[in-house]
C-alpha cells in the first residue's frame, strides 16, 4: 500500500503525491520524494496494517455469522443474520476496535525536500 504525502512548494502551491514519486511544480521546481527513507514512515505503514486487519476481521465475522445462520436456519437465517452481523460489527465491535487499535500515534512527519530545476 502506498503512502500519500503532501508536497508544499516554496511558491505556495501544494501537490498530493505518493512516497517515491516526483512532482513538477508550475513554477519550474521539481521535487523527488524517492530520496526520503521509508523508515521515516514506519508508523504510517503500521497504521495501514492495522486498518487492513480491521477490514479482514470484519469480513471474517460477517462470513462466520453467515455460515452459522445459514446452517442453522437456512436462507431465512442468512437474510437476517448477515445484516445483523454487519450492523453489530460496524456499530459496536468495530468502534471498540477503532478506539483501541487504530489510535493516531504522534505528530505527522514533516520533512524538508530540496527542489531541483527541471
């Protein structure tokens, strides 16, 4: 998964790019973000991994509920169990998970890049 960053030029223009890409400003400056070490963004990668785990756990919970209700009550159980499991995950269990595991840690990383001419 890529890391989105914002590059602010000396002229005041801002550009949204991904880490490792280069951007050309309208004023003639070029910023190359491939020189930024990825280790500086380890906390961002960790947060992305926790967010992916949140989605995977939600899908497993809903799929598990679908299997159990489908086996026990058939199609009617699926029609009731899947929406209820989805609501339960995204309204209650998901909120607990987001509060506990998806906390924003620390300040945003700010780096100075040197511009090069085109």
